């Protein structure tokens, strides 16, 4: 009886460990080097990916109209410019909601 309990406990422990290793974060693994102007116009939002946790590169994750995403290097000038444009656009929209 003790052997069965020990065997069950070890089996349960292995199962829990395998489940914990199978959880992956939604991380960028590489960057796009450039995008077309039409794609830049379709960007609706962005988020910053930090190198903490399971993600190993710092990136800006842009989300397009239809839900697609692409990852870009935050050090590139076109990425910083696109982020500033989105921030300004969102600030204008926020001010309209407050005043209207």
C-alpha cells in the first residue's frame, strides 16, 4: 500500500511539473526591419515587451486593425515615431471623449 501511494505521489508530481513547463508567454522572437506606409496607417495600438519573465528580447508589439501583430525594435527611429503618433492620436481621442 505504501508503494502505491508513493508511486501515485511521484506520478502526480511529474505531471504537475510537465504542466508548469508547458506554459509559454506571448513573446516576440524577432523584429521586422521595415513596414509599408499602408501597414503603419493600419496600426491601432502598441505594447512594450520587456526582457523579464520568459521573453528574451525587448520589443514594441504593434496591433493592426484586424488583430494582426508585428514586433519591432524599439531603438529604430521609425518605431519611435509611430509610437509618438499613436500616443498623440489616442490623446486627442481621449480629450474628445472628455469634452463631448
